[in-house]
C-alpha cells in the first residue's frame, strides 16, 4: 500500500473501464487519511479524455477509444471521497465570481489507491444539490439509460446506483461529517501550483 498523499501534492484521478484508462484528471491532495481523501481541482486543468477513432469525444466506452490531452474548463471543485463508499461529494464554486454553486454527488466505484493517485469507474448518473440544500435532482439519467442499453450496467446495478445517490444526498442534507462544517467559504492554499498529470499516466498499472 502506498503512503498517504500530502496536502498540496499533485495526484492523478483516473476513470477506468475494462482494465484501461478512460479518462484522467490532475488534482491536488487536500487531505488523505482513514476518514477519506479530499482533492482540489482548479478551474482550468489539462486532462486526458477519450475520443473515438474519428475524433468524436466519448461520454461512454461504447467504441474503441484513444486518449487526447485537452484543457478542461469547469467549476472550482473540492471533492470528498470516503472509504468503501460508491460516491464522491463535490463542493463547487463559480470559476468567474467565486460564488458557491452547490453540491454534486458523483456516483462511482469506491476509490482504489495507486502509486500516482486513485482509480475508479464512473457510474454515469449524478445528483445536483442546491447551494441552500433545499432541493436536489438527478443528472444524466439519459446517459445511464444509454449505458444500460449498451450492457455496461444491469438493472440491478441501476438500483444500487440510485440507492447510493439517495444516500449521498442524505449525507449532505443531514450535514453528516464532514458536511457539518462551513465548506462554502473554503479557499485553496494560494501557494499550490496548478497540478499536472505525471508522465505515463495512461499506461501506469490500473
């Protein structure tokens, strides 16, 4: 087992399918210990994303793919993952205004630690929770339906995925630790550099 990552250290977060890397994003370790791992993703990072042979960006591993480096523009994100838990919870801030934009439950396999970061497999379906925690909604139900049609998941898998999503919502709305703290005002350490993916990230053992 590798040593815990230190605060400020760059890590690779990889999504894998069938033993291959499907996507990779660099992040900064904020905390890493028995209670879980927390990562920061700046609003602009260079990722590896899957494309088909004709260059079409893929959301699902529906055809053979290759990886292409792209600059990813998104919210400023603080991601919380927990041991043996099939979801991560993301706190998100608008990249332009800095305003807190709500919570995002990313349904996925529990993280698997590697020498360079962590691996998982995305479960396609996600949940959006409002900034005031008064409402929530499913996201990407159409993509989950497509994944079911492709045979990537079974109906039993779907039931487990939705149950995990509902549990993730409870985790946030009931303010269970660590969401009993005021994360809305959290800011990254200004000394942290923009993280980069390490060489060989696409071929390092999955």
